[in-house]
């Protein structure tokens, strides 16, 4: 009798354990399915937001049955940072990404404003893809006895440009003007500079600020962090910066720096030799200098460029020079200098003059190209510069008006 009772108890325990195990497996299967559904919905929601292309700092909340979704989008340097969150039965999935304007069939490889002057190609210059140029067209020329070496003047299509560059999204311009004035200091958590810092994009923004100069040489800083100086930021070759944003009047990136970050300045930017800034990096100069009407052309002839990309530097992403000053006094001044053997894989956008001797794999937009050679300035000349096709098929970049958007990078 006791043996029978023992057997009954053991059977009951085994059955209970089996039922419990079955219930646990069923529970985790359901929860796993809910997690998969939540991530699928979060991904779908983020891609749908690319079509809407709305910028808002306010979080949009939507509740449908058992699903709660949240989303917002705002600028973060050049790119739009998009956040989506989906909660299904307390199973939460979050997706964050940098997004930028995608290329289209009409995206220029070269765009020079129509200033009633032809484009003159000299030396080893090569123009591929779609070139939007003044109605006077392209012709070959020479500088100090060095002639154009190509078999054709261009390798692609030539279309007529307008008297102004393609327009950027005005919301983005306002955002840049606000953050250089310190707008982010009121939005983020102010922290001190340390040797190693990391802040995921799931957390609120962190800001490092100093009125004086900031020198970065052996720091390792990653993530949702802005470093802002009232005077100057210098990045040494020992610094390891990933996805951070630098803001200062002057920014100098020293020889040999390797990283992936964004720089925003108001006076000068210099990217020295053999730097490698991987995608999605950017460097933006918003020129606030006022040109006095009394200044003579020879003052601009010998003036140093505002924005320099030195020999051997490689930037994957975006180079931008913005200047609303349309004075004709500075028509011979170099605003952006891209030295020989310097490479930009992405876009260069210059509301001024570009002295261009390097290589752009993507797009170059400029009011005018100039060549400073042998003590002279040659207007609308391209000397040894190469415009080649962008090898990144799903490239996402500058926020032009009425553009479609794509993922530049998934964030963490």
C-alpha cells in the first residue's frame, strides 16, 4: 500500500513537472514571438518614418490594442537621428539610426554655379558621372605649360547648372546655428572630460564644455557625446573618437588621426596629413566672418584657406562650407582646399571657392573652382582634381530639400 502511494506521488510529481515545463516552454515561446514582433514593428516603423521625413524633438506616442509605439527624429550633426520604440505585452524593442538623403538618378557628381564662365580642366583632371556646369561648358586649358591630359573633356553627361547651388533643408541650417551658440548645453547632461567615456544612444545626450581650448590626445570617447569649446579643439593622433560631435570656432585634426566623428566650426577647420575618418564622418564650417567692402583682392590672394584637407587625408562622409556672404570681393579667396592625394568618399558642399587637387568619389558642389598655382589664381579651373563615381551604393548624406532618406548607420 505504501509502495503504491509512493509510486502515485512520484507519478504526480513527474506529471506536474512535465506540465510546468510545458507551460514554461509555451510561455517563453510566446514571449519570444512577442519580442520578434516588437523588433519587426520597430524596424518597420523606422523605415516608414523615412518616407514622412519629419523632424520633431517631441516623442510621438501611439497605442493600438496591446502595442505601444514611440518615435522621434531630430538632427545630430549632419545626419538625422531617428528613434523608434515598440512595446508588446511589456516586451520592448528599440531601434536607433543615423539617416541621410539617398542618391537618386539626378544626383550630380559635379555642380558648379553658373557665373557666366566655362569650366577649364587642366592636368590629370577627370570628370565622371553627371556634371552640372555653366552654359559656357567645359574646355581644356593649361597652367604654367601643363595641359589637360584626358582623351575626353568629361566621362558621363553634362547638364546646365543654375545660378545657385541645390538648397539644403532650412531646418538643418537653423539647427546648426543653434548648436554653435550653445543650444546643446541646455539639452544634455554636462559631464567632465575623462580618459575613457562611453554613452549609448539609448541614454540622454552628454556634453563636455570648456570656454578655453580642449586638447584630445589619449582619450577614448564613444557614443552620444558632444564636446564643445569656446575657442579651439585639437584632436591628436592618440585620441580614439567614435560617433562624437565636436563643436568649436577652430578645430584642428592632427596628422594620423583615425576615427569616426563629426566636427562643426565657425572660423577654421584643418584636417592634417594621413588622417582617416571613416563613414559616417563629417566636417562642417559655418563661416561667420564679415567681409569688409574696403578689403582688396591682394588680401584674399595671400589669405590662408578657411578649410583645409591636407595631403593623404581620407574622409568618408561629408565636407561642408556654408557662407551666406555673397560679396564679390572674395571671389579669389580659397574657402576650401582639398590637397593632392586627399580623398573624400561622399560629398563636398561649398558656398564659396574650392581649390581642388584631390579626389572626390561622390559629389562636389561649389560656387566656383579655383586653382592657385605659380603665384596666380585661375578662376573656374580644376587642376588635377578627380570626380569619380561613389562606390557606396546605399550612401546616405546631406539633407537636401525634397530628398528621400536612407539608413547611414544603425546606432547602439
